[in-house]
C-alpha cells in the first residue's frame, strides 16, 4: 500500500531493492566468486515468514547465483530445484512472479549444463495456468530461456489460443527459443504473416533449427522487407544457417533502437561460435571491443578464452575490465573432476 501521497508523487513502502540488481542483468554484479554459503543462506531466507525478506532474498539469490560455473553450478542448480519449484505455488503472486523470473535467469541453458530437472521445468509449466497474466507471460519467457522441451505442446496450444496478442507473441517466442523441429511448420507459417513481431520470431526459430534447407524460405520472406527488426533477425539466421560473418550484427550494437536485439543475438552466437568474434575483438573502436568481451563472457564458450585473455592487457581500461570479467566467467564454466 502507498505510505505517502502528495499531489501525484507516491512513495511505495514495499519496493524490492534486490529486484533492481536482478533486473539490471547478469553483468550487474562483479565477476568475483560468490561463496556458496551466501547463496545457501539467501535460498533459505526465501522461505522467511516476512514477505519483504523473502522477496529480497529471492531476487538477491537470482542476481548472484548466475556467477558459479562448472561443478559449482551443477551442484547449485540441483540444490535450488525444491525451493524454487515450491515458490511457484506460493499464495503471494509477487513470490510466484519472482520465482519464475529467477528460474528463467538461473537455469538459462549453458554449455555443459545437464538436462533441466523436471521438478523445476514442470513447475514453470504449471505457472502457465496462473490467473495473473504477468506471471503467465514470465513463465513463457522462462520456458524459452531454459529450452524446456516438455513445454512445447502447452506453448503451442497457448499460441494458437491467444494468436497475435501479447501473450500469443510471448508463447511463440518461447517456442522459437526452444527451437524444436516439431515447431518448424509454425515458424514457416508466420513468414508470410502481417505481424512483424511474429515474423522476426519465426525467422529466429528457423535459424536456431539449423536446417540449411530453410535458407531459401527465409530469404524469400525478407524480400521487400522494411522493418529493421525483421531484417536483423534475418542477419541472425544467416549467421546460423550459412555461417556468414557477424559484422552486420556487431554494427547494429551502436544503434540505440536495435542494440539490445543485436546483443541478444550475438550472445547466442558466441555460445556456439566464439572464434567468429576474433576480428571484432581487435577493432579500433574501444566500445565495440568491450562489448565483444562481455558478449563472449556471457556466451560461455570456452573457445572464447583465446580471444579475451589477450584483451585483459588492452590499452583501454574499460576494455581490459570487460575482458577480465569474461575470463573469470569462462574459466568458471570449465567442468572439473
């Protein structure tokens, strides 16, 4: 409830401070190791009787738990399943929303990850039936992020039910992120549609499928296209399907309107093809070099280490710091015996 209202200025008592750090993304925290004792304490505090304490702990856990890699990450994911899955069934919608968002961030698919535990994946599927539309949408996003194939039928049904509305688009985006061959026909069907947002999602999905036989289909859909977001999706698909250079995508990083879309594509490419960034890592533009270092770090492909390690000595301090973050992340991702 609002605590004080003067004119049109409202001060809200229950603002969750840790949500700001979580919402800022995985680069909001440093690359130093987070003690497992801290993460365990936060995960335990999620069950606190005080709602505010539980929400703060949950978002703080989500912000910090992305740091561990390798066997530390494996153990962390395994231990987090019961608590996070239980929170999806909480009576408080704020807790349910936070749990779904944290699962989407924490279980985002990385190299060397084991298959998603059905205990957490099925719990997110159940959130698709939540009466709160924000939670339903967040569940769709989480299922796409973790690429949970058991959700394909439910997401397909929801896409067909909602159509071109916001929730229909969210369901379709989740299907494109999972990119299972069974969804190929749905992607192809949207190439000739009137919705630009569904068209670029469809192109993304076809790109992720990796079927080179779809190249001509995508190229035909792009003929005469004027929407930059759709054209950018086409560039992403061409990199995945035809092994084309990433230059047009890295150039788009500097465009305010489409920089985030380009960054998302490049992080995904970096998880599969880190060596493709070698030339951009030596670009005269320091801002681009720093972006490349962060993208390689988030991509998680250890092959990127040969690129970012020399960048730690870059003449630009911001580039050097970004490279140090990337090196720490990529080394942490190495599995250990």
